[in-house]
């Protein structure tokens, strides 16, 4: 690969300056599980690769104000190793750890999953359901946006030139609250989601659902946060009637394509089923935290 | 002419220094700069696991990592597995169970299995199969591989007890 330079800045400001100076010729690198494949295929020939992993804020998991700050370039394996994060946000960690093989987990990051902007990205529905906020830095300073706002279409993000995701912030988890993520793939491992569903619930003292966030992946050009699906179970104890309403609302939120991994009809049907199952898991987990 | 990047790392316990072009993968640097040709390139896209190495204790595909990223890192490859000519228990068990035919995927599987047993000395068969799902084999199939890993794990646990 000719005329590529490599830089590993140790502060976000250095990375921002390098990115601004290089312009469109530069690419940021976290885990590289997408970038290096694109380099090899000749789809990209950046003049400069800026490795973000030596920036302290971009790596590791930290507690902050009851919630968590995840360095955006942190590999999946490190999320799994963080017991407190796993305990607080099991759905987010499970979703992140469904990405690729053990080897890929050694590298693949949440920022990469978000910014590669695949409609089928496993971690994104879980992050959206969890109310995750992305800290974006760039030449115009720092801004925070919901995880839902990163991808705007397949392979396209809302990031301006020179910007990158530095951190992903998850809120504190209160009592009677929990999340879950489920996906469907044709194999048992190492495949791309045909449907993914992230659910995050808060229950009231009587076990009724006081707040719900339900995010659907791989059933549209970007992840769908379905208010109808949330409304379908609000105030319920997730009885069969509520699950039936959820199933129907989740199906109604789907705008999938048909491809080799599944037809639009199949994806829509499975979205309803997975919404039910993920909601049940989140509900059971929330009850255990009463 | 591209500026070459100087990299200092520890490979199989030895300090190494080498020069690399910035776009070169760790796999290519291991093979072409350091002469460690045990790590193989199957797919070059992180799907097959033949290039598996351990970096700072974590399993990665060396084809998905730039050599320049290895600065200051501790890297373990298949060449560091046997100690002074004595095979690692996993290597012995692969021979005993005939868990290879052409052998192209074997270095990657051995390194991946070693990483598994480092974090989980007593894995279930199911855990072992999931852990090794990123290592593809086109000839032996997986059953003998799994049996060899389970047997090696048992032997290593026993060795620890009697040590």
C-alpha cells in the first residue's frame, strides 16, 4: 500500500489537528476490522491512518456519575472483561460481543460498529435502547449526540469532516431497570444479523412497565427506535396481551429489504418474535433488580 | 518514497525492532520482516483465523492489525509455543488425536486454543467450539480439534494439580 502514513496521537487534540491537516485523505483507525479489509480490497487508499487507541479517553471503561464512559475504540473483549458494565448493561455487552469471532472481539470497537453504519450492526440497537450518548470531537469542538443519530443510511454517518467518536456514555441504571439484546442469524455463530432487537425497560414498584425503549436493527436502512412498540407494553406487566401488541407494533415498524440472508416478510415476522423474547429477558432482569 | 515506521515490540519474549511501511499488516511484518512464517494468511479479512496471534494477552487476527500498531506490545505467535524443543501440551494432543491434515489452519487454532485455556482452563465443549468458531479448517473438520483441545486442557489442569 503506497504512500500511506501512520500516526498514533496520544491526545484527542493531536488527532483532531492531524485529521484537519490531512482532510479527506485521512482515515481514523480503532479496531481496524472494517478499515483493514477495505484497504486490502483496494476500496480505500488513505494518505494517513490515524490510530485512536493511544488516546487515553478512547480506550477502556470508566465509571462516571453512576453511569459508564466507554472509550469509543475499546475492543469488545474489554467490555466483556468489565464485570460492573456487564452487570449494569448486559444487553449492550452481549450485543457488542456478538460481533465476529474471538479474534475480532480482540479488536472490534463500538465506534467502528456505529460509524461503519451497517444497518445490521449488532451493538447499535442495544446502544439506542440503552439511551447511549456519543461524544464526538472535531475541529469545531465537542458535541454529544444520541447513538441513534450517528448512522443516517447504509455506510453513511452524520459526522462532519474531521470529526470522530471519542467516547460512548451509558446512563446510570436504577432499580427495576434492565436491558437485553437478541439477534437472529442463519448460523449459530459468526454471521450478520438478519434482525436484531434491543430492549431497555424501567418498571414501577408494582412491576408495571413505566418506560420502554425498543430498537430494531436490520429491518430498515438505519436502526429504528419504535415508539409504537414501546407504547404497546407501557403500563403492562408484560402479559400475553401486551406481548401480542408488542409483536404487532414491532412488525409495523419494519421497512426491511429482501436479500440472501432473509426476505422482507421473514425479517418482519422475526422482528416481532425477537421483540417479545428480548422484552421478556429485560423484564425478568429488571424484576431481579427490584 | 514512503517514510518507514520503526517498531519496537516483544515477540515470543524477545525484544525485536523492525522497520515497516505504514500500511503493512502485523501478519506481513511477522512473516516478511521477522521471518516468523508460522502465522498464515488464509483470507486476509479476519474470517479464517489462520493468522491468529496473541497481543498483550488478547487473541487477534494479525491480518487485521497494522504492524505499526505493535509498538510497545507483547506478541505471542505459534513459534513461541513449544519451549526449548518441548511441545506445548496442545501441540502434543493435536498430534496424538490427528487433529490436522494439511496443517495450514493449525498454527492459528493452536494459538487460539492457548488463549482460551489461559482465560478458561476448564472450558466446556460448547465454550471451546464457540471460542474457536473464528478458526476455519477445510480438511480435518472440527471434531478431532475439539477433542484434542479438551484433552490438552484436562492434562494441563492435572499437571497443575500435581506440580
